[in-house]
C-alpha cells in the first residue's frame, strides 16, 4: 500500500486517544466500497465550502459531487458503514485552472471537501469527528450487494436522505494503490486528513446509467438538491475487497470569512465529548421493496 514511511515505522505500536485504542496504523483490512463523481453546479458547490483557502475543483464549467460509501468489516473500532458526500476541491487562494489539479494533485492540494458523513456507529463518530474533525453523525445506513447493483441508503429520523446505486462491473481489472486528502470543517477550522486505499476496482467511465444518486425528502437533502447534479456520472467504481489506512497525522487552519461571524463557524467539541464508544448500529433504512439488486 502507498503509505507514508512514518506509518510503516509505527506498525504494531499502540495509541490511546480520546478513550479509543488503536494498534497502528489506523487501518481496515476487510472492506468494500462504491464511488462515483457527478458533475454539479459550480456556484452552488462553492457556497457549501467555507472561506478557508479551499475551492471547488473545476471540470469545464462544473464542479464534481463525489459520493463514496465504504462498508468497513474489520477495524480497531469494529465494523461500520461510512457514507461520504463531498465536493472535489483544491487548496489555494485563487481559483484553480481547469483539469490541471487532477494531474498535479499534490501541487494543487487536490482532494474532497466533505459536506456530510453519516456513519452507523457511535464510536466512529467519537473518533472521526473528535480526532480528525470529520462531520460524522450516526444515521440509518446499509450496504447491499447484488448481482446487478451495489446500493447504499442513508435514512435519518425515519426519512430518506439519499440512495446511491452503482452497477456491478463485469470485470475488476484496475489495481488501485493511492492516497486522497479529506477537507472538513470543525471547531471553526478546516481540518485536512489523509487516507490510503489498495484494491482492485471495476470502473465505468463516462457511461450513462452506471450509477445514480437519488435524494429523498429529509431536510438534510435540501443543500444537496441545490447542487443540481447531473444524473449520469463522469465515472463510477465498485471495489469489492479494499484495504484502507487513515493517517494519524492531520493539519488544520482557521476558517476566515471577510465579515465578522455572528455565530460559531460550525460545531465544536461540545458535539463529541458527551459521546460514548458504542458499536451498535441503528436499524437499517426503509428500502423501496420494488428495487431488485439482482435485476438490471
């Protein structure tokens, strides 16, 4: 796996942070994932990113909505599902040029700004938000694999926020060994963390109908509706067996709007310190009985 040399040196050491124990590195050794990128309205995407030296990645005239769902089956904190809704982004004070940040990712700080990140267990919220600043919260999630589709649904308060479906590719020929940067807002700061993946992916490239991201009627879906995302993705992928590693190193800097803020800039530590360490999942979401994962 393409991981920093420091993580190799730490292998087998122990960490005990905010009451959570880790055996280094912070990794998962059994997981499955689906991901897709949908063109969306650039101005609406920019409105979802705070003033913190981060801007949307530009694909011609559009931004990119990134949806990634990972079913973590073995980790130091147990099994859980993570459902990431994000905007592809770059780091810098000026708008980035088109396409170049995709080729020179390190130079442009290319990554994703995470807009919403529901997970299925309380301990994942405690660690992900409290340590790395990710906008995690507990929700009703599932990850269902069929012969034709892999599908993940996100419900909250008995209502659907979104459903994400990816067609199962015929082959899985593409080896992945890569890293990515996550940008999040927490405690009035931009928090940047780094994750690494390894596995074999089946990929759909510019293929209409290869994935769909359906929004529900929960209020959390309203800001996503403003993105007016294209129904067909630029790419979609299914990785049935993926290994991941989250770097314990992260960095952060202040959110700095031009006008004096009248309220706190996002949630703070009060959102995490009362949380416990439970690994019990909420009940699964209420699915459409007419959707058959085995049928095209």
